[in-house]
């Protein structure tokens, strides 16, 4: 690629236009008929800030230009006080940039304001405009056009050369946002920039062009934020919503139905024990020499809940339970219902002590 040198801040199109405009306009005037008369004045104000990959190559400046050649001045005003002003013929240069909120004014001749802006620090480049990415996006001042690109600064013993890289393809201008991309990914060692500009007509056919540029070295892409933590698990809960009245005879014949609610998908197990033996929750706490024999499991019922809600569970007698109840006239039983969520959480509902009659 071609390389150019500059004592100023880089190979951007607006800077090229800054120096080429006098020749272009002069050529146009020479080719125009004599009757066309003098061309209307053109005023431009440019603000450039940021940095390149070479700290020794500062780019911070404010510049002003007028064509045809005339007296021109640029000043920066902060809180009503003038903090910097420079005047000259045709072009003028300030080696500092305004702060956000400062007023930057172009006068031509001195004392006659041709354009003024309140500096807002824009445009800005998103952190995702980074090494390995083709993204070109950021914030702009409303209503201003955007262009951008990247370049490489090549240091030499007495000057810095700048090698143009590529231009950004701007695809979206929406409100304060802009978005686009590059044809090739950005790389460390390059400098990326964005320029916003606005052309305003003045009286008599004159124009005022304002541009603001932000440059920065291409850096590493930001580390993506960690995914949000999973929501805390919902505490498992439920209850026996309905337990049918039951007799020993009916239990022997058809089982014992009940309705159980559960607040999440899971499984339900109901166990019916003969009272008097050691129940599962108490057996481990009994002393060895006083341990009761295990309680007889009379019946068991299981059901699966695909979602939170109420399911029907039917307890069926075990072979041992059928033998124990075949000739019984009255028995005392304990009903234990256990809920198990798909997550592995387990909950035992309050036990029910019941008496069944023939």
C-alpha cells in the first residue's frame, strides 16, 4: 500500500480534503466561465482526539480553514471564558482539544462567527471494535454522517509515515448509534478511527463543515461477561389434598386412592405401614438393644407428575400386607407420603395416623 508522511494526525480523508481543497477549488474556478464570479466562501472546523499506536505522534488538535483565502480564527470557550484562541490566514491550528461542554467557534474575519459547536466528545467506538473483529460501531451526534477506517503508523528517524488500511462499511445509522463492519478483521498494531461530519448552509451560498474524529489503537476484545447465575431452585412443597375414606374390605379389593399436590415436576411415593414397628425415619435413632422390628409395609402407591399440579396416587397392598389384613377386624396404620423433585430434592410430608375397620 502507498505510504505518506505528515506532521499532523494521519491519513484520513477529511485531512486530505483539508490540504487539497484550495487546489480543487482553484481548479474549479479556473475552469468556470468568467461570468460565474467568485465562489461562495467555504468554512470548515475539525476536532481530532484520541491516540495512535505511537505515543510520540500526537494527534490532538482543532483546526479551521476558509476558502477563498481570508483571515480565520478558532477559539475554545469554557464556562464563558476563552481558554484558547489562534488566528491566521486561510488555515489555523490549535494543539489542544476541547472538553465535553466547551464551545468551539470559527470566525472569519476575526470577530465574525461563521460556525460554533458545543463539543460532546463524539463519535465514540464500542469496545467490540477490537483485534480479530470486523465490527465497526459506536455512538455519534444525532444527524451527523459517519465514516471510518484503520491505518498503521510506521516510525522513521525524523517523521512518522501512515499506511492506510481499509475503510469501514457503515450499514446502520439509527438515532445516536452507528454500525457497520470491515472487510478484514482488525489487528493489534493498527489504529482505528471514526469521523462524524455535518455540512450546514450559510447565507449567500456559503457552507460550514464541522467534523469530529476519534482515533484509538486496536486493542484486545473485552472478555464476555459470565453467564448469569441460574435461578435458585424452587423449594419443593406439596400436600395430600384428598384422601378417600377407606375400609379394610375395600382396601383388599381395590386399593386406596388419594390426591397429592406437588409444586414442580417429580415423583410421589405413598407408603402405608402397620403401626407398632420401627418406621424408616425412626429406625436409625433407636438404640441397638431396644430396636423395634421394622414396621410391616401394608401398601405402596407411586405416581409421576410431569408438571406442578395434583396427581392421583393409588396404594396397592403388598403380599405381606394382604396376609396381615385378610382376617383383621381393625388395624392402626401410618401413612407416609414422600415427594422427590427431578433435581433430587426430597420432602416427606407430615405423617398421618389412621384406623381402619373391617
